[in-house]
C-alpha cells in the first residue's frame, strides 16, 4: 500500500488550484498553464457553488485562506480573452412598450 502525499507540492494544480494559487492574478501569470486550463480554474472559482451566503460578490474556495472577489475572477477571465477593459457600468436601458401607445399613434 502506498501513501499519497497531501502537501501542496504533490497536488495537481488543475485538481487542487487553491493549494497553488492565492489569486486570479497568480493563475493568469502561471506560464505552465494553457489558456484553457486557466479558464477552467477561474471559471470554477466564479461558480455560485462557492458564493458566500451573506455576500454573493465573494467566493470562498475550499483550500484558500481568504475569500476572493467575484469581480477579480471575472476581470481575470476577461484578460484571458484579451479584453482588458472593465465592462461599462449598468446595462443597456430597456424601454417598456406600452400597449396603448401604439393604438394612440394609429388614431392620430
């Protein structure tokens, strides 16, 4: 019977990324990971599965000593896609259609 090592040096970064990386920036800066591997790690950290119940903008990833802001993870994913800029604040304003407004235009 063999003993499996449990220290961070023996764990595969893809299967236990929290043991190797302290931040999304660390994942991006690892030259040994391919872009798809980085995306897998960052996407898993962004998962709602790790959302802090009382503060959903934070993620508590098992194995990490601190919570990570979702905004940092999403920014790292955008950088991976070559989009360095943050998205514009807010969304596109939507105009609600008023069903009676079309009838008024037709009668005028």
